[in-house]
């Protein structure tokens, strides 16, 4: 049976998309060193992402800030996960999802709390999602200077909150998030 692992990156930030990845590992071409993306250095994540893309089948899905604001972060995340699975070159027989909520898919789905620490395919999906989202946020730094996106990736770090208060939100900020709404109120005065 073909099994895909699914995970996301970017639920908690104040800016940028939520990114999901689906990965089908090839048992004949194992990727050594897989772990939860949060347990890896940025350089190791990038190296592993390259190996995963070379040795496995990968699909990605993105939900942009406007969609997050319209649907809420949970439903936008599930939509990104659905897009990631449907972007795979084959339909899996089973999808393993990190967490306790499953996207609507045309195949069986099993949720696993802490799956990014237990299942290799979910670990691989975690790495792909995190490295892609980090790259998108580094690119956003060039478009929206002054926010520090390359450093904090849109998370509510003190430097990001200070920039948000001083500059107001930019187009990739999630306007449904309270700190962004508060900054909008401050800059409207």
C-alpha cells in the first residue's frame, strides 16, 4: 500500500502562508536522518529537504493569508493539506496526518498526535513544509523590508511585534489575528 505522510508549517505566525506537504517515501531509497523539522538545524533541514525531493514523491499545498482570514487557520490548514495530497503524482492508499484533524480526502486518513516524531513520512513532510515556508518568508523580506521576516519567519517575536506597531501590517499579514488587528487600529489613528 502506498502511504503518504502529511504535515504543515506556519499555523502560529502573524504573517505569511500556511504550507502543507505530503510525502510518499520510497522504501528502496530511504532518506537517512529524518526527524521532526523542529529538532533539526536550518542547514540540516535544507539538506534533508533536497534528499527527500530527490528520493521521494512530494506534493505541496499553500493557503495564503487572505484564505486564512476568510476560513480561519484550521480550515485553511486542512485546505492546504488537501492540496498537498492532490498534488502528489499518485493517489495514496492511506494518508497519515500529524495532529488530530484530518482533511477531506478521497482516500483513508489516519491522524497521529505527535506523528512528526513517530512516522518517517510525516517527518519528511514536516521538513518539506518548514523549508518551503522559511524560503517564502525569506523572499518576503525583500518585498516587505523592515519587518524582519527572514529572521523570525512571521512568528510573533518581539522584533516583529515592534515592526508591526511601527509600520502597520503589510499585505501578507493575517488580519484576523489579534496582534495584527491591534496594529491596524494603532496605525489608523
